C-alpha cells in the first residue's frame, strides 16, 4: 500500500514538473511574441514616417490630395449638391 502511494506521489510530482515546464515555455513564447509585436509596430511607424516625409516629385500630384478631393466630391454627390 505504501509503495502504491509512493508511486502515485511520484507520478503526481512528475505531472506537476511537466506542467510547470510547459507554463514556463508558454510564458517565454508570449514574451517573445510581445517583443516581436512591439518591434513590428515600431518598424511600421518608422516606415510610415519615412513614407510621409518623402516629397512629391515635380510633375506629380499628391495622392492624399487626390483622395481628399475625390472624397469631398462623393460627399457632395450623396448630399445632392
């Protein structure tokens, strides 16, 4: 009876150790994912800033201005003006 209890205790301890190892691995993976997400966000912001900072070449129209004008036109059409 004591041997069976000892065996059950050993098995429970092994399951606990396995669970703790899995939890540590999951935590490490979550931290890595959070770091990657932060790096990706920073890279996206840097790319947007670089793109916004580029001047419009001579002879070409600014895409943002064209978009804004088209949007205004469509709003007027919807309002019946």
